[in-house]
C-alpha cells in the first residue's frame, strides 16, 4: 500500500494556516495530519466512561514521547512547534501541556478545530512516512487462529475489498445526528479507516466466548452496504434466535440421555473447549432434573422462530415497562410490534446471561412457563467449580453457548464449505452468520441447512440478508 488513511475533523484546515504563515523549513503536511489524527484516535481510546457527548472526548491531553516521534519523523519537533505557535490573529493548532519529570509533553487539538465533530478521511502519501507507519502498526493475530482456523484468514485480501468510505461516512454522520452518541460515531469512523488500511486483526479465545473476532465482525452494520468483495456486494446467512437455538439443542441433548454415558456426552465434550465448563455441565446435568415436555415446548418455539414473540407481551405488561423501554431505546414505545420483538429479544438474552440476582421480573415470567429450564440455567450460573473466577461465574452459560455456536460455525460449517468448494466460495464468519458474495449466498444457505440436518437431525431458521 502506497498510501495510508487517517480521519480528521472536516473543520481542520492546515492549508489555510500554511497559506498565511509559511514555515521556514521543509514542511510535511502528511506528518502533521498523521500526528493530529493519532491524537484523535488516542482521545477516543482514553474515554472509558459512559458519557458519549463530544465534550467527553475532545478535552484529553495525550502524551507523546519525543524520541518516538523523532524516530518516526526526523523534524517532528519543528512541525509540532509550528502547530503550537500562536500567529497574529490565529490561535495555535495544538494545545500543549509542558514536560514534567517522568512525563512526556502532552497535546490536544483545540476545541474550535473539532467544529461539530464531523470527520473526513484523507490519505497521506509521503512514501518514507507511510512505510514507517505501516512498519510500526502491529496487527494482532491470536495463535489459536493460526493453529485451528487459519483457512479463514486468506479471504481477507485488501485488493479484493472495495469500500466506498465517503458514502459510509455520510451514513455514520446521519446516525450520529440522530442519536447524539459521539463516542459511537468516532468508533465507527475509525473502524472504516482501519478497514481502508487493511488492518485485519484476528482474535479468538476458545476457552471463553470461543468466537472469532475480525474486521468483519466489528465493521459497522450501518456501513455494510458500502462494502464489496471481488466486485460484488455481500450477503449473510443468519441463524435466527441462535442463542435460544443452541440452548434448546443442549437441553434436548441432555434430556434425551438416559444416563451419563460416554456416547451421550461425547458430542457436548467435543463442542466445549473449556474443561472447567465441561465439568460444570456434567455436574448441572446430574443435579437438575429437566422436564422433557418443557424442553420439547421450548424447542418448538425456537424452531418456529416464535420464542421472542412468545414473551414480548408478557414483558410489555411488566411494571416499569415504559421507562425501561425508553431507557433502552432512547424513545417511547409507540406500539410498533417489530420494536417490541427486538425489546423482547434483548430482555430474554440479558436475563439468560446476567447474574442470577438481576432481571428478577423476567426470570419470574420465564420460570412460570419453564421452571426446570430456569433451574438449569440458574444452576449453571451459580455452581462453584475449580478453574472459574468468582467474578466470571455468571458468564459460564454464555461461554458454553458461544463455544457450541463456534464449534458449528467455525469448525464444521465454514471449514466444510471451504474444503468442498476448494476455496472458490470466499466466506467470512460473523458469529452466528456466514457472509459470502451475493452470487454464492443461496449455495451457502443450502450448505448450512444440509450440514445441520446431517449433524443434529434438524436445522435452525435460516435467514438470508443482503448487504444493500
């Protein structure tokens, strides 16, 4: 890559400053823009509180080690001094907090250069600078990815991706003006920038959530329609209600075993990576007597894609619904059934994955219809077992279900499609989705359905969504 993309405020105009106050040394606009863009990126990282307003992000001073800056660009100090200087009638382009013992100079972009916060993406092309930046940019690739699912990395070829970043920025900005969430806005802008630069990390922790996290899984949903691969738009095969589906699969497997025989437990053992969670499953299985009818009824709701619909009016009638809905959605409930279903989905999944002390009303509603399943879920989130931190006890159910999901999506489905079609169907995993080119998506849909039927005898509801 001979250019490197960065994000800066649309209000930032270095050319105007240069036209009025010409520096007396060989000046690099690219270096200055890069330095300012990095201040913005680090300001975003530093904001860890819940305040999403623009003012919560732009006031941080960011330390910059002079030795590292000099290594990156030999005349760094001259450039920063120029940006820091107040010329007649024009303030500094940098605010600086002076050096103290054990602390580097710190900088921030003055508030008036942020404007209303809108960002633009520009490219820098100074070859030596771009080369050093790329050399210093370390891309994380977990060893477990290289060892177990490296075949998926090969599809992340920047030359095959086409991203209309200008259109993507417009959509992100419109969304920001609607929500007022500047933290999310800046996060999405930086994700687009990283994608343009071919920054493709791969995170995979088999012992926790088991999911593969990539540039596709973190790419803003609102921008998907602006992304193409091999000159085609993308589409996804999505497992509807995937978490309830894998929970019903686990429960069904559990109640249909007459004893803790190896033949029954082996499939689950092969799908759970964490030995502590394997042991916990065996312990809960032996201590909680599940109702076969409950499990069958729950499974029927899931396979008919009715599980969220089933609970939504019960959640609607809970005390405090109106306030809770507005807090979650930043708007009052207007009677829209689709919105109510989304709310129901959020409440049900939150209840399943939260601590047992939380979501008491939702638990009572669920327990009224599925008491033994509720008991199974509570036991899984409360029983003590070696190898699991006390603070992580309630997370074990989510880890279990995500690991089963990843077993099917990564180790079975994605791998089989990759081998069967000899890499002629490029694909990407998006947790409970398989993403592929539009021209391949119907074939992928057929393959996913057939694999589930072969592996477990039934299939989840599969939905094809086009990224347009």
